């Protein structure tokens, strides 16, 4: 834990890196070229220039790079002709993140005294560094077109100790040399194991604990659709069209107990993703998730990494670990849930527009009727300076019925931010966030709630 903190804290100060580069330049001339290489020339010109790549070599087929090259990559790439099979290969990766938080919060809830403590009194928070987090990645190429992947959270807000997030096999080629199977696998992909389910497209852009390279902002959406489940996915992809069908256990952990309280989860996805011209890319997908019975469904509660906004709208007895999802609003559909989401994405040169239009209906095991929860989010990003810099805006709103609250409630948030890719593996972000809560009863700590302020984040991923 101490090692991770030291590494990621150092990343939070990019000027140290710039200073180090200047010191190198005092004995050699260093320049970063557009093709992501460093060219180092001896100051006396007595030796030929040496070229160093800033990119980690890709040695595993059909894998999303963990660095800047993985931005705007959604499903694992099907066309992968540039990575030849050369036998068994093992590849390691990692992702680290560190934030500096400068937020303030307020509410208007009435006092609620429990055992002499006002549970609606907000914790006093100041400015400072949040807990450093880290991921570890292991990929193995076990046959042509077949790889095994495992992700571990080495440090997280909710779990400080190391533990495995997921592990699965991705099959993009037939394991047996049969012409019919070989032809099918040109269009088909199989994914089996315990994995991050492919519901919607936001989970490809969100921050996953230590991996925040793909999120242009610091925080995820107010209602965060993300979980891992055990099962399988089948993909068909051709000429830009995408179809996916999946059956899973519908819960984070496998169990054979209380079968009367459990049923499979069914997930589907249809979409189109095409590079229309050299400058224009268009993607549109729609996803559905359906689970009829569950002892503990986690479609909207599966993020075990925790929120980036520490201690906001939390009371004086809360802890960073136990109350790890500060700022989120969770609909609480632990027993039954049916959810739909549509995600448009357009990229025109350096301009990106992404949307999330989502409706979920569900209930807990004890509720007599169903509730509905809706979420809208839209963001615009502009990347410039050879994609080394970007600026963006996101607006996010949620509304609907929550357990134990008679009337509908809502919350909204806007985020304004930007980032600087110091190199393809190192990203520095700055964000201003403002989130407000509406319609909550006077007995709820979120009554008249608001948090706002600045977040600074640094991440390294490879």
C-alpha cells in the first residue's frame, strides 16, 4: 500500500516530470515526435541518435491497450491482423491513480438523533489527497486467437487489500481446425468466465478503480451501471454491425443456495460502429439487462472500487471504506431489475460526443410493486495538440423513485474538465464538479444537498 501511494502521489505533480526532462536535456537533446517516440541525440554529435518508443509493445491478440491507445475502444477488437501468433505469450500490465480533492458540501436536512448522534449532520471535509488505487493485469496467449485475462485490484477505496476483480477466456478463433468453425469464427467471439458484463457503452469509458485513462473526467456517472458476473457472451460482428447475447448468474458471486430466490440474467446488445470517413466515426448501441429473481443483484451497485468524491454528503460517523460510494444515487433494485440503455457516439476529427439514455425498473424482495429510475448523460470532448490535450463538459441527471421515499426525487451534476497526456501512459486531469439533490424528504441527509469544487487526478497505465 505504501509503495502504491508513493508511486501515484509522484504522478500527481507533472511538473516534476517536466523538470526531469529538462535535466536530461542538459546532457542530451530530447524531443518527443508525433509518432510517440523519443529521439535522444548526444550533445557532442559523436554518436548516432537513439530512438526510444513511448508505447508498450502489443503482444496479445484481441486485447484493448491499457494506455492512450485504448481510448474510444469499446469491445475487444475483432480485426487483429497486426499481432501474429508466435506461441504462448504472457503479458503484464498495471494502472495507478491518485487524486487531490478540493470539495465542499452542504445540506438542509433536519436533525435526526440516533443514540445521541445527529445522523444528518455532514462530516467536516477539507482539501487533500485521496487514497491511491491500483490495478494489475495478466494476459496469456494460449492459442491462436484465444487469450485468458485476469484483473486484480491491488488497492481500492472499498478494499484496501489486493483481490481479483475478474478472470475469463476470450475466444476469437476455433480451437480445432475445422473449415466450418474457422469460417464462423471470422465473425464470432466467445467470452466465458467471470467478467465485466457488456451492458451499455459507458462501462468502456468509466474509471475502473486504478484505470482512469479512458474516462475524460474524474468521476463516473451518478448512477453507475457496472458489475461483474459469471457466465458467457456470444458476439457476431460484420461490416460495422454488432450483436451480443449473454446469460449470466446475475450476481457477483456464484451460489447454489436458495435456488428459489435466484434466476439467470439475460443481457443483449445491438449496435453499429463504423469509421465512415477518415475524419468521421459513428457508433450507436442499445442494450438490455433482465433479471427476474436475485438474492443480491448488483447491476447498479457492483463498483467495488468506490467513488472518486470522498465523504461528500456523508455523516460524521461514516468511514471512507464503508461509505465508499459517496455522491452516487443507487436505485436499490436488489431482487428484480429490467434495464435499457441507448448510447450514441460520434467523433468528427478532434470532437467527440457521447450520450447515455437509460431507464430501469425493479424492486427489492420485500417491495409489493415496481419502481422506475431514469438517467440521462451527455458529454462533449475536444482533443487537440496531436491529442496530447483535451477539454470537455458532461451533464448528468437522474430521476425516479427510491426505496422508502414516497415522492420522486432527482439529482443533477455537471463536470467541466480537461487533461494533458504527458506521454501515452501518463495522464493529468483537472475537473470542476457541481452536484445537487432535489425532492428528498427533510429526514434524509441528501435534503437540499450539494457538493462542488475541484478535483485533480493523475494516472499511469500500461
